[in-house]
């Protein structure tokens, strides 16, 4: 099977239809049977004057990370595209509009800036679109068509996605867009030097088309929650979690549920706790600043042993931080945030499929272990799109996780009974004979506030034993290696794991004995598994998108000596190449 | 002939065998003797009994403070949550299971201070929760600091020179937030509380109860039993509870007229 | 203060040498070399050897794009100059980028020409100048055994040699435009004919082409005025090069067939020079213009233009009669010819 691994970027100014073109490209490539991962950059401010860049990595094998290099750049606005030039691979191809509406001074065309080894293809996007449809509006699609034509991609998948997007707006609109696209294809096929085109040809689709769907991390989370039987959502707008709320706002009512945009994050988590207390699954999604507001009620949930599901979509911090940049710096807050010994469950998916799976899982975990469960994602994971086989939750994964009291206990019920597992069966309002009051005060087994020394010791021990017991059901660390004894073990979490895996695979190809360990249960963590992996490694490298090395702080002590930290807070996804360089430096 | 002791014993036995106390939990209230909250407690309990609300289908949600202790003393499901957040939690409970009768209780510090930001929103959402705001104009549990409803010049350990802020008017606030049922009551008249709460429970929507009380331990100057008995009086018979403007005017001009000030007609 | 901006248009032997010289002699200047072709500077005279398979493609290139990068010369290939204003000192690229310069050297060379009367058959004939042409020749030659060469410039002689080494059957139609731009005299004509015939080439002279039809992709039937018909696999046209200066027609630069320059290669506009195949150079002694042919000359002219742009006063050392060798024949080249 021919190897395909191409990164395509479309770059333009807001208003150029950059993001729309990127979405159509992703849809078409997915339909054509390729595997892809895509991630867009938008202007941060609402007025949105600024650069838009779509990035799509497309290939035959499963994509686990983005590349640092771009192989194809489609420039819808040369001035904006200049910023992408440093990332062009040596053999890259750049498409640009060689008939701009007016003359430009030296240096304002991208042609002035590309290195000679770049293939520069000038295509009159605007003129072609105008000829085909009477307006230059479709020039973004013409540019896409030029790319498709130059790379010998079939037009059908593109036509399908264009129709799917524009048919709701009417046949005329759909047709105009198809014409714009076709104009680009035709020009590329007829006018571009065949010798160049020949070199660029992608093989036709090489994978069987299955039921793959383009899904972002956020959408996977929303779908997971719905499939798990979510009935109530309480949330507050915050980047990058808002799309979850907006999607559920539309779909929940259709399924008989309800969504309330609350007045703040505090009331959001309050309502989620109230809902679970009363026996109904609820969820809230937020980011760092919102998580910090929720802290008090989260620790209340821990003490009062009330379930909750909280999605923390991490972004640049601290405080308001960098709302549209990716980071993994809420680990400390999620695991330790809040006064007292308030251990709770924290899990972190590493890709879109896991976003779905872990969201589904979190409801059962929350119910069974009667605790808030925090699912940590990050801006990159939330907003990136992968084409995944449509996930489906099995019935046993979404069934009621609550442990109910034995009916025989009616009238003698002790809500916080110290059991062997630490899980005290809980009743739900409506159950006769099992009335109780929860409280954030330390309490007896019956739930009466109590400050006696022995009681606090025992209840603390019970609560922690309960959480530790969840280890048996939490996803275990997964190793990716080919050798028993490794020179470098890379341990990573969240979206950074994909980059780590890619780096490790490249290192292996270079003959380095490297391996990767994926950690998705942040707390409690599987200390024995992790230690077992570490013992087989000469060095341990922990790359993270945070400054303080938060995972390293958590598990670093399990290693016999100092772990090697690799910290990065540039706001961009962790480049695999940087991890690879570090691996190499550790073995020389 | 029955001795007085015997008569008393019979009365007690009768009461014990009735289900009047069934609403009370086994925990004795921790309020100070003479606290106005006993009156509110009695008023609410009687309302629940009168409506024959199943105790296991009743949920009381509270914040932090003396008033917040309420759920422990009631034989209902209870949620003693954190300071100021009873209303959102109550929202979650009610939406999760609309068959439950949900009460939210809290003091003036809990409700008008830290929790003040939640009242407008549960009111505008008109969630079917009954909220009792026990207003004794002081932070009692933490031993006597001024609260958002304390009068200007109120002297406490935390305000030795007297407070400088103007007090909030909880009834007026609730009305301006769009609450669809607003009543103002007094802990010294449990029966009136019972009557009003019965109506509030039956009202399909958010019902707000602003209930004046004393703090016998820490407030010897403002809301004492003597003062309150002197100040309070019933709403005039001409008061039209369906007229919002009139209700707001009433709340603004007269802080101690008691009764159901406003009740929105449901279509 | 940024240095001056010097631009060279064309990266054949003349343009390439001009750019390298400018870079060497003016280290602080910005140097840009623009060509509409793709790829580094190749040696056109080696193309016949290349199609014969005697040298690899890599061996054709004197300079690769990386060389320009290393020497800090901005290399804009695949970009075409469509306009030049010698007074404003700006040039405009095809994609509407306007580039100001302090000095420009025009070294666009020439493109193969097909005389008017044969233009009707243009699509069936292959010319040979660019790398693209060369690749097309190679792939076509792989499918055919017989070749008809029409015309007879210097390149055609080198191509004949190459095709003979590949074992192809060659027909050579010498026309009066043979050895253009040289004026052939009868003796020369005859000598060339003989030499070709000696090598096994079928020489056709004194005839005109009347018809040409393609019977299939690599098969043509050619008809001469004497009714003789010939079946061949491919046809090559070799009528010399016409300076490729059409884009300068409105610029104000004086031109005849090529750009007219003085003995220092200057067009008359300060800072605007032309060199190589596209220039007609004034010879003070002859008081007429002459054209240079051959890559060695081109390289020298490129260097000269660069030196003069930087303030030098070099003249190309060309005697009134200049002599060069082609296939063992001495040829006079000093006279410009009407064609």
C-alpha cells in the first residue's frame, strides 16, 4: 500500500471562506477513504479580523498527531499566508492566486517569499470563480478544486460534501459552489504542467470506506453524554467548552431532556450535584477559570458523596490565560483543587474516540463511586477533527451505576455506612424509608454532623478507600513498545500522547529502544503499572503542555531517579519532532 | 379526677401518637432557645403535614448558617450544601425529578450576600421551588457580624463604629427579579407562615418567602421580639396581590406589612 | 541603509553568470534572478548530449536552486516578467507583483522560431530549447526510429550527432535558413551536406515542404514539392532562436530583432542592461550591431554586463571578424543577417 502522509493548510483572512473550505476538504477526504486529523486556528477576538488557518493531516494510517511541516499550502490571502512559510516542507507545494484584483508591491505576493525548492502554482482563483458563477465569492472553492485537480483527487467526494452543505440553502447556491469548485479542477488539469502534476499525484483511496464520521473532541463528548442518557445539562459559556453546550442545547430537548444556561459556573455545578442527588444524570463542561469557581462545590461533592460529571476543557492559563490556546495545566487543580483531603476521580482522554468513551464511562463511575468525576481535555483535542468509526456505547456501559441500599435496611438506613469497599449504598429521594440528609460537614455514618477525632479519621479513610477502589474500573496505562528493556520511556497524557507516540515510533525506526506509556487515569493512578514500566526504562521522559510539569509532579516519584521533564507552553499542540529530538538527546 | 400531670401526659401521648412529629427528624434543633427559627420551623412543618406531602418525596436544600441547619431537623431528604448555593442545587433537584416537592432554605447572609446572584435567575426561570429566606439581619452562626439586611449604623464586633451601608430589601428584590409569588412573614406567627406556605407550595412556580426573625443571642438592638411585634402588621385588605407595581410600592414604602404581596396569575 | 537591488531576468548561461558576478562584486546588494522556467541554470549546448543519453540530467545543470540560496541570491523561478519600466525602474511579474530595482540585466535569451510559411505545421514539429523540450524529445525518441530535421541551425548539427549515436534514421532538410543567423554560402552549404551524407544522414535540399499529415501518434507523412513522400516518426524544427523580448515591446527600450545595446551592453537607460542571445550589440568599428552565439560567449557577456552595471567599462573583445568552430567548420559570424 503506497505510503501517504500529507499535511495541507488553507490560509486566509477572515471572510475568505478559509474555514469553510477546510471543512469541505476534510469531509471530502474522509469520504474518499483517507484517515485524517484536522485542526483550525481562528482569530481570538470576536470581531475576528485576523488570520484563519486550517490544517489537515491526511494519510492511509491512523493519524495520532499533527506534523510540524506543511506539504501543501493553499493561500487565499498572501499576506496572512506569509506566516505559514517557515513551516513548509522542502518539497512543499504552494497554491496562490496569480491574478489578484490589483497590483501589489514587491514582497506582498507569496511568490516573493517561497524558497526555490518549493513548487509554486499560480492559479487565478478569483477570475475562474467569477467566470463560472459571476462572483468571486466561491474562490475558496476554486482554490480547493485546483488542489484536487493538481493532486488527481476524484471530484465526487467533493461534490457530495458541497451538496450536503449547500443544498439546505437551495439548489442554485449548491450549483454555484460546485461550478466554482469544478472551475479550479479544470484549470489544474488543463493548464498546470503535467510534469509537476505527475510528481504530486496522490494515490486514490486506499482504505475501505467504512462508517467513518468526522468528529471533533467536543462533539464526541456531547455524543457520549447523550448516549449515556444525559437528561440535564447546566453550563456557562466558556472557551473552548461552549460548543458542547450549544450542541446539547439543540439536541437535548429533542430527546426529552433540558438544558439550562446558568448564571455562572458555581450554579452550574450546584445544579449538576442536585440533579445526581435526585437520581438524574447531569453534566457541565467548563475550562480552567470555571473549574476554579466550581472548586468549593466539587469538594462538597467529595465530602457529601454526591456524583457529578464535569468536563474541563483546558486552555492556556493561569487565570483568564489564553482562551484560544491549547495547554494541559489544570491537572493540579483537577486532582488537588480545593481545601482538605478531597480526592476525586480525574480521567483524561487522548483522542476523539476516547473523548466519547470516557464521557460515557464518567457517568457510571460518578454514580458508583459517589464522587465528582472530572474529565480533562484540552483545546487541541476539543477542536480538532478526526474521522473515526462512529462510536457506540454498549448497554452495560451506560446502565445505572448507583449502588442502592438493601430494602431490608428500610428504617435503619445509614447513608454513609463504612463498608469494605468504602461505597455506602445511597438512596434517591422518592425511596420510602431511606430518608437522609447529606452535608459538607464531617458526619457520622448516619449523616449527622460530627467532629469527634476518631470519626473524622475513619470517614477520611473510608472516602479515600472508596476512591482507590475505582482503580479496578479505571482505564489502565497502555504501553506502546517493542522491547522488554528500553532506553527511553515516554509517558504522556491528553493530546500530547499522540505526539509522544509518533515520536517514539520514529525513534524506533532509527534504532532507538524507545517506548511510550499512555496514562488516562490521572487520579487515582495505577502506581504499580506505571512503576513496572518505569523499571524497564533507562530514562523516563514526560512531555507536557504545561510549565510546572504537572503529571511529572504527580507520578515522577515512582521512578528510581529524576524523570526528564519536557515542558512547553507555546499554546500550540506538542510537536512530535521536539519529543523525538529530546529522546535522541537522551540516548547520546 | 385527672391530675394536671396526668392531663399533660395524655396530651403528650396524643401528640406523640399522632403524626404531627413525624415531620421532625430525630435530631433536636441546635438553635438557641428563643430563636425565631423555631417558629418558622413549626410553620413549615405544619404546611407539609397539612398538605400531606409524602416525606420521602420532599427535599430540603440549604446553605450555610443557622438557617442552613434546617434539613437536619426535618424528616425529609436533605441537602446541606455550601454557603449561598442552595438555589442552584434546588434547581437541579427539581428538574431531575419534578414529582419531588423542593424547598430551599437559608439565612439573609447566605441568600443576600454570597448567594445573592442566584436569586434573580431561579426567579426568572420560575422553577417550582419554595424558597424560605430566614431574615434576622445578622450572621449568627459565626457569632454576630452584620449582614446585607442589617440597618445602617448597626454595631457589632465586626462593625464597632456602626455599618455604613444601606440594607438590602429582600422583598423588593424578589419582586423586581420577576418572582411569581412573593410573601413576607414573621417568625412570631407560625400559623400565618403555614397558610402562606401552603399556597406557595401549590403555586406552580418559584415562591419566595421573606421571613423576619430574631437572633436572641447576638442582636439585642434591632430585630428583637419586642421590636418585631411592634413593627409588623398585616397587609391592608385593599392590597391587590395581582398588581406588581402596587406590591413593589408596598415593599418599598412599608417594610413590615405581612402577607402575600404578589402572586402572578397563571394563564 | 539597505543596499541596491539588482535584478537579472533569465537564468541561462548569460543571466546566471551575471547574477553570480553581481553577488561576488557587490556583497551588500540585494540580488534577484527571475526566470519563467523551473529549475537551476542548465547548459543549453549540452542538451543534445542529454537526449542522446550521454549525460545524466543532473550533469546539465551548472547551478542548482540551492546554490543561489547559499549565495544569498533570491531565485524566483517559474515567475514571468510581463512588463518593465526603464525610467521608473520597476518591473512587473505575471502575478501582478511590482518590483523596483536599481539595476536590471535582461538576459532572456531566445526561443526557437518557426518561419511563417511553416507555422501551419507548427503543432507537428518539436523544437529543442528547454528542459521540458528535452524530456519530450527523449520520450518521443523512445517510440520512433526515424527523424526528420528541418532547417539547419547549429543546434541541429549537434542533435544530428546525438541521434546518430542512438542509431536513428535521420533525414535532414536543409533550407535557405540553414545556419541562421549566418549567411551560408554555397561552399559552406555543400560542405555541410557532404559531411552529413557521409555519416549516413539522408540530406534533402532544394525542396519545399508542401504537406504534413499525422497518421498516428508517432508517425507522420511528409510531402515535398516534388511529390516525394516521406514517412517519419518525428519532426524537429531548427531555425535558430529569436530573442524572446516581446514583453518589452512597450517599455521604450530600443529594439530591432533583439534589444539594442551599446558596446558596454547598456540599453541607453541608466541601470538597464541586456546581454546574451537577446541582445544586439553595437560594434564601434563596424558601426553596426552584432549578435553573439554560443554559450561560452554568453557567459562572458553575462559577466561583462554585471561588471558594467556596477560601474565598469568592459567591452566584449570581439574582433571585426570573429571566428568560432562548429563541427570542424570555421564560420564567420560578425555580420547580422536579415531573416
